[in-house]
C-alpha cells in the first residue's frame, strides 16, 4: 500500500533519506537540548498560536466557508478509506 503523502512529498529527495536526519534531530532535542531551551521554544510556539488565532479573528473571514472546508472529502481520500474499510472487513475474524 502506498503512503498517501508519498506522492506529494515537497522535495525531490526520497522520504526514506529524510528518516535518519529526522531521527538524529529528535535524539538531539530529547537528549542534548537543555530543558530551559525546550521550555522557551514551546512558549514561543504557544505565543505564535495565540497570535495566529487573534489575527484570524481580526481578519474576519467567511466563517461558514471556513467551517465547510475541513469537511470536504476529496475523491481520492474517499476511495482510500473505502479500500481500507474493505480490507478490515476481509481480515476481521468472523464470529
């Protein structure tokens, strides 16, 4: 089964080549970065999130359209979910 994000990977480098770099980055953050730095970064990310929410509110978008957009399902996602559902039905034990 192909990964759904594999076809739309943003760079020309294979995603398999990014895995070791991501693993090293996670290891560095967990084991080598001081807790105070991680705490400050998490605080800045939270502050940016609050700023984004305030900016979104002040922009005044069409809230109805904004609410409809996440509920739209693309035909490809629908066919993938149907395939996964049918695989579950075939693989589930019969009672």
